[in-house]
């Protein structure tokens, strides 16, 4: 009987160890496109300027090629301007020596008056039960900065590596929130904040 209890204990410890430690060794990669263009397919200047330099140059080349193939037309004064608009952006930083983060967080206003947070060139330390918050604190450095100041949950972190999008809940006053936070719900631990700067 003691032998079975011991074996059960070993299996239980192994399973708990795997649950808590495996995320530290395993990356979950996501690469979502940004498909939130306006109804007319327009992509505005703010969106292009928020792109990393390499992507911006690639976009510039595509636009120039399309323009070269297009027939000459007189410019209209009433051309639509209905693409996503950058509201604010920031860079992910390390919360401490163990919990690290890099990449950009960009808050977009969409033509339908909703908002999306986009991560680009993103990477953070993986962990259990990671979620994404919009936090009111402008530069959270501790758990209390996040929880005491107020936050809105955007959802479960889709992956600890790669480009990804998170819709902001309808009715959220984004002007009240000044950072994007990667947060461990299981242990209430800050993994990586990005202070948002208005554009």
C-alpha cells in the first residue's frame, strides 16, 4: 500500500512540475495578420508609421508597384480615410530578471469605433495562465501597480512569441488606460509591461 501511495505521489509531483515548469522551456508562437483595415481597404499613414522599419519598407515597395500599374486618374477631394488609426504605442520591457519581454504594443482605433491592441515582434518569458491586461498605471513595476490601479482583461495570451491582436471590450474608455501588461493570473505576477505613449 505504501508503495502505491509513493508512486502516486511521484506521479503527482511530476505532473505539477510539468504544469508549472514546462512553459519556461516551451515557446508558443503566433503570427496573426492585421486584418482590421477600413471598409474601403484603406491603410492610413499612422498604421504604416507604426510598423517596424522592415515591414514599412516592404509596404512602401508594394504601394509603389501598385501605383506604377494603376492608370493615371485625377485626385478626388472626397477620398475615404477610414482605416485604423494609431492611438498610442509602447515597448515591452522586463518586469525583473526572470520575467522578460520585448516588442511593441500598439493601440488602434478602428473605423467602427472599437479598439484593438496589436503586438509586433513580441516575445516574453512563457508561464502558466498568462493573460493580457490594459492597465491604468502608466508604468507598472509591481503587482500592486496593476491590481490597485485598475485594469481590463483583453484575454488569454495567445502565444509568448509573435504578432497577435486583442480586441478591447466595447465601451472601454481607452483614454483611462496607460499600459499593456502581460500578467500571470495563477500567481498574480507581472511578466512584462509596455507603457503606452499617445501618438
